[in-house]
C-alpha cells in the first residue's frame, strides 16, 4: 500500500528502482510486530513474504539477542537490515544492491522519529497497532531514502558514470551498425560497378558483332550487285567484241552503212 497520511509531499513520490521496500518495528521482549509499512512490493504475495521474513527474524533469539545490529540477505525478498533501540527492533528491507550504510542511516532516522512520536504507545500496543498512526512517518522515510544517490556522492557519481557508459555503448553500437551499413553499401557499390563494367564490355562486344554483321551484309549486297551487273553487262560486252571481230556493218552516216575494210569509192569519170 502506497498511500501516505503525512504532510510531506515526498511520501507520495515514486520510488526508484533500487529503493526501500519495507519498514517495520517489533518489540524485542515479546517478539511482536507492532508496525509495518510496505513501500515497494510485487503484489500481495510479496508483501506476505516480507512480513513472514521479518517475523521469522524477530522470533529468532540467536539473531536479535546475539546480534542487535545485523544485515540478513534473503533470495526472495531482498536484504533485511535491523537495529535495536530501547527494546524495539527496527527493520528496513531493501533491494540487494542497496548500500548497507544508507540502509542503517534510514533506520537511524526512522527509529529516532518513531521513538519520539510513538514510543509510549508502542510499548503497550497490540500486534500491528501502530501501523496506521506511523504510516505517514514510514512512508516519508521510505520515499526519502528511496534513492541512495541523494545521500552518497560516490553512488551518484557511479550512477552518472553508468549512464554515460550506457550512452557511449549505445553510440558505439549505433556507430558499428552504421559502419556495417556503410560496408554493405560499399559492397553493393562494388557489385554495381562490376556489373556496370561487365555491361560495358558486353555492349562493346555486341557493338563489334553488329558492326561485323553490317559489314558482312554490305559485302554480300555488293557481291550480289556486282554479280547481277556482271550477268547483264558481260554478255553485251562479249557480243560487241564478237561483232567487231566478225566485220559487222557499222553505220557511218545517216544514209548508207559503210562496209568495214572496203576501198574508198572511185571518183566519177568525165566523158571526152
């Protein structure tokens, strides 16, 4: 339960991840828990586990009597710190990574205020009888000590270092991803360049082949034209040569044809 009856606004603050889970107070002489406040839990079952662990530690005479100030680690609920004062046992349950020094600072501040405000009624109270009156005080203490970095400078610096490390790790991962993308892009560029070169070579080869085909086609057409001209012209030439060699009449003027190799005509005779 996280409702606070105190006047402080910090009692209603949202706890940090590594904060205080629970505060409790028990009497050492009769082993009775007189006040409990669960600030951070994972449901009703987790709250029952917290109460069970605190009850078990309070009932253990070997723990409380022989060790009035101790830290106990439980795998299920976290780390339990307790300290005794004027016959009361003050418990503080935190997460496992919560600093022990800050936990006992929380207990010291809590027990001072608790004894001051509820010391008289706590000695005669029934089991759980001070939970409701002290709820505001316990909620305020849990909220105040929720973030250990506010009390320990080294923890704050360490948290900042972790944040910077996470940011740098993210930046490095993004840079590596970008580098991988650039490598893929470079590989694609090389592949496209190789394909372009092959295409250029293929285009040149195709151009040469087409040029040779055109040359062969033109040569074939010229051959056919020459053959046709030869078929037409050669017989005419041969016929003309044969006619010349056989003495065929050749027209000299427009009146009479003149025989080839004939003597010139005799001049006309005049009568005496």
